[in-house]
C-alpha cells in the first residue's frame, strides 16, 4: 500500500469574481518527485499557496491531510513547523544580507539571547555543502547568481527539517548548467527521503525527474499520470494541459520579408560599473521588415545588454557604434528618442521593468503612448477604455475586464499585456527579450501567433531566447553571441542546435 505524505480532498478557492480552484484533489507519495503541470492561470500556484499556508485555513473550502492527519495552517510558520517549505519563483532572499543570515533569518542560532555567529556560519557551511554550493557563508546574496540563490533557498529549507519541498518554476531563470545541477540536487533529496512537488513548464525536465505528474486545467484536476508505468510523452501531457492536441508547437506563417529597417554597426558597450570591462564587443546585425531575427547565447553572453543599450542606452557605459533606420543614421541616446524612432523593447523581467503590477490592465497598455489618447494634457478616458478592451479581446487576455490589477494575472497574461502595450505604441522595430519565459506551452503558442501577426504587418522583430528550439521554430535568421561578440549568423533553414552551440561557445581569439 502506498505511503501518502499528502492527501487533499475537494479544495476550492475563490477570489472576488474568479473561482481559481474547483474541487481540486491531489495525492503525493512519500519520497517521490511529483510534478504539477497546467497552463498559466490553471491554478497551480494557488494550490501550492493553499498547502503552504500562504492562503490560510478558512480562506478556502476543503481538507488537507498531511502525514495522515488533518492540518489547518494559519500561515507559513505553521506549515514550516510541520515540515512543508515552499520556494517561490520570485526568490525571498534579502540581497544585502549574507548567505548564512538568509538561511537562518527568522530561525536565528542563539545562545544566551544573542546570535551565535560561529554556530550560524558553521551550520550554514554544512548546509551549503549538502546542496553542493562552494561559497563562503558570509558572502552577500547580491554577489551570487540566480542559480546559486536557488541552492541557498534549498539550504534554508533543509535547515527547517523539511519533509515536503514545494518548488515553483525553480529553473525558469536558470541556464542549462545550473538547471541540471538543481535537478540533480532534487534527485539527491529524493534519495534522502525528502518529498518534492515541482511546478514547471519545462516538460523535458519533468520527464527527466518526476515520478508522477498531476495535470490541472481551468482550476480542476484533470488526471494524475505515472511517468514510468504509463510511458507518457510530452505530447500526452500537453493534451491534458490545453484540452487539445498541438500538432505543432510553432504556428505556420507565410514569410514576406521587405527592406532593411534597422542596422546596428560596430556596437560596443562597457559595463556600467566596471568601465574597463567589455560587455558587447563590436556587434553588427540587421533586421528587415516582416523578418523575425533571433539572438542566441549562453547566460552572460551579452544578449540583454545589447538590446537594452540599443534601446535608448538604458544599459551600459561608453557606448559606441552606429544605428541606421531605413538606411539613415539615427540617434537613440535616450529611451524617449528610441521610441520616437519606432524602436520598442519588451524586457525579460516583465514584473520589475515591463509592467506596473499595482495598476490595472488599461493603464499598463495605454502608458506606452499616452500622447495618442490625450489632448491639451488630458487623457480621454473613454478612448483609453476602448483601446484597452480591444487589446484584451484581440490578445485573448484572461481577465474579467481591463480594470483588473495586472499583478493578479498569470505570467502568460501579463506577457500579453506587455505585448499589447508595445503594439499600441506601433513601433517599426520590436525587440522581445525572453518573450515566453515562465509561461506554458499553450500560452507560448499564442505568443508565437502574435509575433507572426506583427511580422505580417511589416514589423521588424528581434527575439532573444535561451531556448534554441524556440529560435529555430519562429525565426528567419539567427545570430549567435558569445562573450559579447557576434560569432555567427545562420539562415534558419541551415541552422541546427549543434551549429548554434558551436558559435555560442566560441572563445575570443
């Protein structure tokens, strides 16, 4: 008989005007890695927040059984005392405290009413060794990368005698090497008897690490699949997630490429703080009307730095090089100038830089081009409402109305708001930085369709992506970037992952 560490019966969670979960059931066996899959907005994160006490008992209907006994958590501290620890997609670490201070924050190692720093650092060093992180416990969080920060979060969970570890999109912002290390660590925790629930949109990772997967769609449990016994394919999981087959993960489009719109020549960018350090080194690239051009590169290659520096020099120091728009030299030394020349940049960090999460959909969409809605300094509220409603419908943004707070939307719908904002500005060149990061396959398909529609309108589009299959599936040409240098340019019909990876790892001569 299976040993269930977690059983839930008929969990229902309602927000004002929205039923996020309806009679959701989930059973997790002790010592397994259990994956949760579903489209953005399906209710995955809501379900985990119910379990971990983020949404306390009384704010939802239904029962939770943990280790065979009913539990009713009033907050995260209660769930952690029982051995349930959740690591959110947005890491909850204090950047200017040390690793050791973060691990024991709220759980300080004390002696005689005072913090015992020797004990704190020794215990932290032991935990770091357990997760394979060779950093000093006194290193500040701000001085380590996101991959290492994920390991600190797991070390923090181990310090609380975790029995059930919940990871929400743990590899969304990681490169391949850091992702592989993290997944290996989760496998190691399973060997130690620690149960994990992992929410992920990366189906190849789920296939590689999970024992079982539960699919959630529209706030309801669809099915639980045993990945070993049932020999489940990625296509089978996708069908459960979206309720239909996706014959191709990339929509077809008819390509009609026109004249060159933007050319970047000998573009060189220095680090904003370490002025002697080159981040972009003599880059040359171009994009034409109706063309989708990709930029491939490993973490730290300079992709985002290149894009941001072109977009009004919003990154970098001592920037040199030339920009040409429709064959004519242009100056884009500020974001305002870049926008006035028809250049737009959709950031990879939509939550921090792309959107005002505290404001509604309407204001986020109109904010990029308020001049189109105003006269004599006053915004026409009726026109603003009409424009926002038009984008909500055409972009299929799942929200009751445009007055919905953007921060309450799923990642995929937030990304649609970002795209709507720039489509309203009507740029000639649109730079999309990781446009599908952290969103599910169904929402990705919709984003790809939107990109195709913009290309069909004659927009020149540059897509930066860490996923080579994505670039190969949606682009016409792909540039490879390594250590700030363009190391190769390939027509998509001649491109393959091995060739791109060769360019992406090419060392400076």
